[in-house]
C-alpha cells in the first residue's frame, strides 16, 4: 500500500488586473482569500495580471498595490517583493505561456481559427454559455484530430482554440458551492488559448502561472465557475495538478448589478479619499 500523500503547504493568491481601480467587491473576495490562507497557516502571493493590452495601465498597477496595503492585505511574494517564481507580472512571463502553447499544439489539442467574435455571435448555431460567452460552433475545427499535429506555423493572424470533447463531463467540488458539473460542447465549446495579437488567453495564462507558482487554492468570484471547467481541461492536457477552488458570491450595487470597475464610487481609492476605514468597510462581511 502506498503511503498517504503529504499535504502541500497552503499557497493562495491575489490576482488583480490593472485595467481600473479595485472596488469593494475585489476587496471582499481578496479578503476571503487572505483569511483562508491565514487560517491554514499558509502564504499569499500577489500576481499582476497585465495581459489585457492597452487597457492595462502602470498607474492602475501602482494604485492596486497602494490600495491593497491600505486595506490590510499582506503577501510574501509579488511584483514589489519578488520571490522564487518571479516574475509576478504576467507581461514578463510570455516564454512560459509560449512553451505551454507549443506543448498543446504538439499533443494535438489546439487548432487555428480565423472566426471573429462577430462571426461567432452571428452564427445561427451558436448558443450562449452560462457565463455569456457564445459557444463556438466549430466553423474552423478540423474534422480529424490527426491534422492538428503538423509542424507549428511560425506566424498567423488566427486565434488558437482548445478542442473539447463534445459530451465530456467536467466535474469538480467547489469549496463553497459544492459539486459542479459542466458538459463540453453544451455549457462551453472550443475556447481560445492564444490570441491573434500573439498573447495567451486568460484561461491559459492563469493555468500556467498557478501551476508554476505552486498555488494550492484559488479563491475568486462565482462568475468564474464555468472558467474553472475549461481550465481543468488545460491542467489535464498539460499534465499539471490543479489547485482546489473556492468561488465567492459577487458583491452587487443597490440595483442588483454586480460591481465593476466602472463603479468608481465604490472603488477602494474613492472610499479611502472620503475617509472610510478598512475596519468600517469590513464590518458587515460574513
């Protein structure tokens, strides 16, 4: 009989994107992540997810560091401190994503797609997934997977999609919401892993980074539950061990709409300027 596996030290992460100021919803999700790490005697890593082209601004990255420190967050590795898995800026980690992309290509998991987002939205056979993404109708999908393993082209203007197995059930147990089940081809279709502007998709980048940085637990918003199913397929295809997941409820405004970075009145920066304290803002949180 094999000896029982030794649990890995708890490693959580905060992963803001510098496309605007952090709001109170970000703070609550991040606070849950920090509390879970603290309760388990673990560590917390900060990663700057700055791959969203012109929307990412250095001033927003600097503001995020300031606002998180003001709110009471502490991390042991990050863009400001460095650490054993640097760089903690995604824009400086492109070689890691490229290596994963080439591994997926060599294994026959991906193919080039020239369809625009408008093409997919207008396709009569393209329903929308639970997270609002149109389900790709398979317009550019090769008929045989063997055609995917030819030599990797050096340049192309295509998006590269991960080919799912239609009807495959992707199941996992969420730390808050319990058992989850998504069906490939029904709840989501072939999804992008590399963009036509020569950058990795969100799905590929976070899988590569969480694995490389040895993240054991991912805490994020419940709107990303469908993304977890896609990412689990990538973990499997790349031969990586996935972390545990905990998806938090989203914070909403007085109209019932989820908070977004356009809600400047509830940004941490604005609340701070108005004299609010972190203790006051956290008072009613569970």
